[in-house]
C-alpha cells in the first residue's frame, strides 16, 4: 500500500507531459480506469483462486506476477515525455508539444512551496479532496459490511455485488472524460464550468444518493441500485476537481496530486472510525446516520469547490516567466 501511494503523483506527472491541454481530462480518465477495472476483475477472480488447489496464498502470487509483468512492459515501452519516446513519429511529438501551449517545462522547475501552500486554488482542492476521501473510504471499506450484515446478502453473491460499482466506474470513466474535453473544445462549456458541473455530479449527486440509500433502509434491491448509482456518480470527479491539478499548475501536477491525496487519505482513515462510533449493533437506524453523515460531507465538498474552485493557470506554474514579469515591473518603476 505504501508503494501504491506513488501512483497518483506519477500518473499526473505523465498526463501533464503527454496530454495536449485540450485532451488532458480524457487521458487522465483513461489512466485512472485501470484501478477500478483491476478491482472489478480481482473481486470474482480472487474468490476462484482462494477455492483453487493453492488456496488463498495464490491470490498474492497472481497479483505479484501481474504487477511485475506490467512493470516490465512499462519500462520497455514507456517514457517520461513525448520527446523521449522511441515509438512515436515526429508529427505526433510535435502535435502534443505544440498543443501544450508552453505550459509544461521540459525540466520541472523548483517547487515554489510557499506560493503553493498559500494558493487559494490549492487550498480549495485540498479541502475538496478531504471531503471526497471521506466518502470514498466509507463506500469502499464500510458498505460491504452494510450489504452483508444489514441487507443480509447471501455470501455467494457478495463478490458479484461488490464488483458491480467498479464495473459502473469502468463503463463511465472514459466516455465521461472525453465528453468533458469535447464540451470545452466546442465552446459549449468553459473549462471552469465543466469542472464544476462534473463535480456537482461526482460529489453532490453522489452524496444525495447515499442519503437516499440511508432512507430506504433494508430494502435490498433499492439499496444496491442506489449504491451503484452513487459509485457511478463518483466517476465524474475525475473530470471534475480531480483534473484541476493539470489546469492550475501542470508543471507541478504530481506535487499537487500527492498533497491533495494526503488530505484524502487522512480523512479516509478517520471515516471508518466515525462509522465505528455510530454503528454499535448493525441496526438499520445506525446505518441511516452513517449514510446521512457521509452524503453530507460529500455535498459540503461539492459546495466549497463550486463556490471557490478555480481552473486558472497559476502564475507560479512557470517561475521564470513570473520572475521576468517582476523584473519588467521593477524596470518600469525605476524609469518612473
């Protein structure tokens, strides 16, 4: 799990260097599709492996072989930027580099930690991710217990039902990300409006559906449908606030992803603890409050981002340009 924490910043760094500005959301969506796809496959496969001749240890052996195989493929064919790729035509390289609009430096400049930590756009992203991390943690770690203990789902169906939300994510992630870029390219929505609309779906509607899930109580069919719908809505956060890192500071997208992920993981640790405080006897009433609490946190995060979030390129993204601008201002003042 410690090494998996490197994925988010690494993915953002690669997307910031590989994606044209008008296609960054699409590429980020495709990059993030791997985790839910792997989870959707692993849930039923792990059950089969555990019942096989090698028992539950085979799950770890299988996962290790798959991970090492992919790592070898990535090291052979992957590269840090288009200019370093051995498997692209010059026309493809030029297309990507030109359409990044000089917002990404060939070599990342030093991180302006002071300006980064005091940036309003970064602070809003951090708070939004804290709220999102809380909700994601409850959905991923606590909902299976609710389905099993309260809804009394038969154990043989648990793996299939647990995989259903991840299948929803895989189905929606790529097309929803492409659609976000399409709306911006065609001028139907501005980049800021697009991000906020997707965040309303990803956090606001997600939260509302979870609250409804608490209201329906122990109705098995309705609860599963609402949980799947809520998880599907969460998909839209990738094209919402999650892709804002690439807009406000593409040179430091990896740093921003690591910083905001920290907030999400901290709240992700707190979320199960709050569930433990509320749920003592696994009653429907206790879980109703869990869903209301979780949904409310997600809605608060949505409101904060919609009211205060920004996709504007930050001046500290390129320190050299900012320093040149400051030098020009100083020269003007001296001449005056």
